C-alpha cells in the first residue's frame, strides 16, 4: 500500500479533499433556504425581536439608510456557516440527512447558542431575544445540515 492510499476503514476525505468532495450546490441551496427562513422567522417574531434589541422599524431603517448591506453580510455569513457545517459533516459521521441535521443541531445549540448566551449575559439582553436568535440558528442549521448531509454529489461517472 502506498502512502496516502485509502483503505475502506480510512475512506473519509482528508482535509484537503473535503472541500473538493463537498457538494457545493447543496451548500448553496442550504444557504438560500436558511436565508429565506430568516425572512419568515423574523417576520413572525418581528415585534418581540424589535423589543429585545430596543429599536423600532423606523430606527432600523434610519440606521441602515435603506442599504442592502445587512442582507449581503447576512447571506455571506450564512454561506460561511453552511460551508463550515458541510466541512464538519464530511469529516464527522457518515454524511446522511439525519447525521447532517444532528450535526447542525449540535453546532447551533452548543456553539451558536452558547456564544449568544455569553454575549447576551454581558449585554443584559433578555431570554426572549436569545430564544428568537438561537431558535433561528437551530432550525436553520438543522435544515442546512439535512440538505448538506443528504444531498449526494453525483460522481463524474454518472
């Protein structure tokens, strides 16, 4: 056996191969759906979210000046999260929809939710805002993980 050759027991992609083996279409679709979920999520929870951040719609519009920048930054951030999630799913358990969803839930609750709780504790923000923002991350990353883990990349021979 030559160095670097893979056996069935070590057939997981290496770190350099992981991004090549990642289904970029699945990641992009997951990011688009995650972003769209945010539009619906924050429409449903708009008033408690606004109360939680201590602003009105008018204040946000004035602060942003109608700029699309928050949406661009938001989508790029979600795309980075989905690529990161894809990398973790490919490096972790067998990539399936269920394992991807589980990985998304773990990342959302353990890392995103934990970081939000840390920040909100020092910023004296309420539990309602944490539930809205962490809940969005949880649902979004579970859906993204299921898509990324379950959508198999077609091989070049198919």
